[in-house]
C-alpha cells in the first residue's frame, strides 16, 4: 500500500517533531519555503537541496501536434515543465527499501 502525504499532513508531522515551534509557525515556515521555491522556478532559477535533489525547468519548444480524436493538426505552444532530479542520498535510500 502506498502512503500519500499532502501538505497539511506534512505540516502536522513536522509540527509534531518541532517541539519548540507552534503549529502556526511551522505552517508559515512550510508555506514560505514552498513560495520561495516557486518564485525561484518562475524566474527560471534552480533549487538545489543537497542530499535530497534539485528542481529546475525543462523548456519545450512550440510544435505541431495532432488531435487524436479528429486527426486535425493543433499548434502546441512552447512551455516550461518543472523537473525534479533526486540526489544521490535520496536515490540510495529509496532503492535500499524498494520492494521489487
């Protein structure tokens, strides 16, 4: 069974381990961290967290696609796609516990 953790679960779990911080302070800190990461990526920057991984943008050029339903050609605009590359420590930790 896969475990799913959303932002509010993340904040609750983090708050339980940070005894010297209030739940409100933990919530604000998480929101500020995520906001900083988003702002950095929006400005075409890179976020690197050693041992965890890095976030960057992959840029895709505009192209002509095809609507599979009608077969009609469709112009697909250029776009930037957020990309996560796991760090070595994260890859190793995940692979040690992987049930393949």
